[in-house]
C-alpha cells in the first residue's frame, strides 16, 4: 500500500441532476456536433434535438 494515498467515504444526502450539453463552444462547433449526432441516428439524433432546442439560449444569433 502507498502511504501517501488515503481512502475515504462520503455520505450523499442529496444528488442534483445537471443537464449540460455545451462546453462553451462556438456556433461552428455546435453545428458540427449536431450534424454528427444526427448522422448516428437513434439516441444520437435525440441528443442533437436537445442541443438544437438549447442552442438559442447558449449561442446568441
């Protein structure tokens, strides 16, 4: 055992959900991500739809 590493436990009383589909990218990056996700189809296309819904609030026109 390595003496400088100590284990610990944390009791979580509450877990909050965070919905984040951005990393502060530019519009070109968003459009590319949306396009690639749509090409995947299935769940990727669903995620692309969510990004499109939120894009207006993330990247000003």
